[in-house]
């Protein structure tokens, strides 16, 4: 693998891409719901796709044109946040909303000529990936008043390219993110044209828990430093991709359901989440009496009655949480852990959704990344997202990777496996010593069967080159393509085994003593629960001072965003070239 210190990123150009002029809704605003405001202190969503395809000037031009046409459908992404003081009978405050002012999204063209596709797709996520290949690192969503709400970056590699998007989480969630990415791919694939017709137009009208067209919500703060923190995880972290085949997931699901001693059905997600929760907990070597949690970010669209459409463009995700004592979680088996996760997820009903959202509106607070559970895990993103359907006309992506945004020790990011069929790729982020223990973890059980966590990246097009030590397994007898790194990684293809077999002796049935919390409901009790579990306090006001200005760093100099002419037509771009 290439050394991080030897990676040099050349910033070739930065462009501001605007949507075509429109006589409709030329200056509109979108109010932010509790779901959206809840994320103001979090980082942008960051994901990127790896392609083994040559970069040409026509490819770059086509992406820019298609992005402009895509912004016509996703117009809020071309705007900026507005934060302004308010005053009502209850006193002063701040309201934040999206102004569709067409200031534009960012498109960065960069080059890392000494980095190969194999380097990027390594199951051990390379250190250079996050700071070099993803734009707007460290930006929080509130920064969208001065920074673009969407920034994209195409980084040329020795044998392909990496296309990343940083997307303001207060404008949309993961479902909205991948909806946008797929429409951009669709318009590019179809040769742009006028881009007026797309297969799945977004629903831009904001949902209101009060019914009707909604309203601007006042935040009970007078300055951003009262609710914005600048979180960075303490200490070094190691991130690795683990692949779950559809067969191994089916085995896990069957085992979890058998052991749960219940008539309810444990899902694939709940089974995998429980396995990871138990395995990471064991790898940490925590005392038996310690409380550990499994948090999950879940989509509320289908939980609302009536449900919101999948095409709803906005944020509709919340955090639920299951807890148990370490000894109990490890002693009572996979089925018990999966049942706790199941109860946390299924407890998020329409009534629970409306109560939590209403409670937040009455007593607003921001999601504090600094209060993550040091003894637990958090499941984010989804294996149901249409990641590998992002076909820009160059074929299926080779792999997907996420950025450093919103990550910490214990963060688990779900992606679909490239071969489909219900397979999953999990990016697991842990302290280095915990990851090392995880990779050598074997439960002290007599296993009937073992589930293998194959530390392999997702499949890909043929990128075989001796210098980059990439091997591509050709399609045989209907099997999906798979992409593996040769050399040291190839010798480790068999992965690392985590036993989920039957424990010696008598199996204890039931899950008594476990606890389920619908975390972050807006109530004081929940906030106390989170603080007690994490064992830390929010950063001080001084530590949360805003660090971002209305400047965009480009290469070795700074270009004032004010210098970008507002009079440019939608199809024009501003090129800033080193």
C-alpha cells in the first residue's frame, strides 16, 4: 500500500456550478424541520465512488453540465443557509432556513497520480483518503451560511478516479443524498440533454409535524457558539471494511431468530448489528458490569402515518438506542443482542416519532457528536441505499468509501455489497488496539458454524496492473464480480472469523435486564441518559467558537467567495486554476 506521506494532491481547478435560470420559484426558501435543525452541529455527509475509467476533458465537462441540470431539480442544494435573529413574546432567538439563492454548488478537479484504485479500495482504509479526497472536511452543517451546501470532488488516480460528494446534512439525509447522486448519474448517462425529465423527481415541500405548510422554528439561542461544537475524535483511529456475503447474513439472521426465543422476526440489519456490537464489546475487554449501547440512525419516512415518499428531499432520520450490561450481552448470545436492537427499532412508531419531534420543538437541542458512547457502537447509513446503481455511463462503481465526517471510535457505516443480493460492506472505525483485537477475536464457544467477516473491498471492473498489485476475479457460473487486492491482502483473503456458534453447556434463554432507549427524543431524561452513558460533558463555549469564514481555500491561496459574480448565467462556471 502506498505510504500516506508520499501522497501529493494537485488541486487543478475549482468551479461554481449553478442551476439553469428558472422563472418558477426563482427565489424561494425552505424552512428547516426539527429533523434538519437537530443536525446543525454535525458534519456534512461524505461519500465517494471509485471508478476504473480514464478521465477526459469531455468527461469533466459532461459532469459539470449534468450537475447544473441536476441542481435544477434539487434547487435547495444550490442555495445557502440563512441565520438571522428573531424576537417574539418568549424572547430573542435565531431562525435558520435555506435560501434558494442559486449561489451554486462546488466542483473540484484534483489529481493524485501516484495513487491507484487498489490503494483506495484497500480494506484497510488508507490514512490519505479522508483529508485528500473529500471536500469540506471538518465543516459542520451550520457553516452552510457561507460554504456551499454541496461540494463535489473528482480526483484522478493512476488508473481511474474517485468521485466524492460532501452534502449538507441539514438540507437532506442519506436517502436524499443518494437520490441526488443517482439523478446526477442518470442525467450524465443520458447525455444531459435538457435534463428536464428524470425517473424520480424529488419532493421539495418540507414536512411539518404540525400539519399544513409548516413554519420557521425559533431556536432559543442568541449566538451560534451556544449550540455549535467543532468535534474531532480524540486519538488515532483505524478504519477497515468488512464484507458480509448474502449467505453469511442469511446464516446470522436464522441463528438470531432461533436464539431470540420469540415469535417476532429479527431482520438482517438487526442480526448484523448485534454481531458487531458483541464483537466490538468483547474486543474492548470491558468489565462485565459496564453498560454498553448500540445506537442506530433510522429512517422515519415509512414510520409516519401517512408515510412520506422515498423521494421526500429533507432529513427524516433519528437515533434509537439499545443498552445492556457487558456481561449480559456477551453471555446471552447473538439472539438476545439482536432482540434488543429489534425492540429499539420497532419501538419507533408514528406516535413515538411525533412525540419526539414535538418534544424537540418545545425544547430544542443539537445532536452532540462529542457525547458518543465510548463503550458502545453506532450504526449509520444503510445497506439499502442504491449506491451501485449510480451508473454515469462508465459502468458500475468499483467501490464506495465514506469520509471522516461524523466518525468516532465505534462508528459503523453500512453500505450494500457490490454483488447485491442483500450482501453488505461495513466500514468499522475503532481505536487501533481495539481493531487489532477484533481481527483476532474468536468467541470461546464450540461453533456449529462460523460467520466470516471477509475484509475485502467490493467488486470492480478490470483494473489489473502488476505495479498496483490488483487482481480481478472473472465472472464464473453466474457469480458476481469481486475485486480483491493481491499481495499481502490477497494472502489474507480468508478474512477473520467471528464465531457465532452454540455456547458450551446450557444456553440461557431470554434477554432480561437489557434496556432500550429511543435516544434523543428531546426530553431532559434522554439528554441525561446520553451524558451519563458517555461519561463526558459538552465542549465548553470557548471550544465551540466558529472557526469558518466566508472564504474557500483553493490550492495555496484563498479566493473570496464574494468575488464570484452573481450575474453569471446558470450554465457558466467560475474556474480557479493553480
